[in-house]
């Protein structure tokens, strides 16, 4: 866990559903910030390990975990996982108290965000779609960027609590806007990483010292987070940092499905998605997204 300092706010009773590589440290920051945290994870051993590290409590079902919570945070895998922890007799919506707020950090579809927002409202609850950017290191360091869609009054209550694991938490519109903003983020990243991969591969073929080259051009208009953080590791052939190819393909699938609905033309994104499929086929499913360069070697 990082040495992040926490803004003093009134302690809340919260739940966190999903303790994967993102959820585990995010829930940890909530506990470190002084909130009363109950966790749920599909694999109970992960929940037990979290409690051993941070205190708090764990529960056997989402419904049990959210009992009495003012805020419920979740970070699971996809639309179906999200429905599994929210709906049904053991889901969170069945156990949340009236007026409680569900904040979903899963990268999912805008459609499921709107669906669950409507379901929550029918039960007297509030739902905020709030996907994050910053990867595992951002979660560990409490420096995530959170893109939100939903009711402004619910957001105002959730935002200061979510700052425990974030550097920015921003409301971008109605339900679904957070997920759509995350899609914009992933479109940007896909193009940037492919461009960086091609540039490095080209420079290496030309016999250049590419770390020196990146050191120079990184001070100019070509600079990006990807160049600063993944350029050197791409040169070294190391791909065990952060966001996995499997996850990126899931996200780009959401992007391309949404583009079919809204008519957006995404020729580069569609092409890069197929390049990631090549990486998967070559055994790189769990490599990070910068592994696009392996196709060019």
C-alpha cells in the first residue's frame, strides 16, 4: 500500500464487492481512510486474506456484505459479473437500505449501467457507473481517475469517499456517461500504444539507441504517459506491467459494440483490436497492453 494521505471526512459504513487486482487495494484504501468496510469476493479465501491485512469484515454473499452500508463499491469483471453481485435474492440490491448508493467501478457496457440504474431507482436506491483508469499501480497508490455517470446528489455523497483511492472523481453526465468516457479512454490508449510500438520497432530496425531517442522526443510533442512508462519496458521486452491483453480485448469489444449502435467509425481501434487478438494467439493473454510490439519483431 502507498503512503497516500487521506482527507479527513466523516467515517462511513461501506461495502466493497470484488477483490481482484484493482478491488483489493481500492478497498484497502477505504479501510485505511477510517471507513468501516465489509468485503465480499466470489472466492472467499481472497476476502479472508483482505480482512487479515486490513481488518474490517467479510460476508458470504453480496446481500450480507451491504447490510447497513451507506455506500457500496464494486469492481468485478464484466456485465454478467455485475448483474450477479447486484440482482437476485443474494444480490446487493436485495440487502441495501433505502437511499444507499451503489458505485460500480467495473468497466462494463453503458447499457448495463442504465439497466441497473433503473433497477436501483425502482428500489429506492441510487446507482453510479464509475469505471477507473490508472491500472493496478494507480489502485495501489490511491491515484485512480474515476469517470462517473448518474445522479448528481448521489455523486456528491460518494465522491469524497471515493477519493480515498483516487486522484480525480468526476461526474460526466447521466447514467452510462462514465462507461462511455472509459470507452473514449481505451480508444485513445489503443492508438497510442500501437503508434509507440511501431515507432520503437522502426527505430530499432534503423539502429538507433531507442532509450536515448525516447528521452529526447519525450520532451516534445510526442510525449505521452505510455511513452514515459511503457516505452522503456517495451524496448527491454518486458510485458508484466499492469493491464492485461485479455482485459483490453474485453474493453475494446465494448467499444466496438457501442460504435455499432451509435454509428461511430473506429477503423484504427478495430485494427488494433485484431492486433491484440494476434498477441493472444501467440500466448500473450496476460501480458500487458504494450506487448503489441511483439507482433513487429
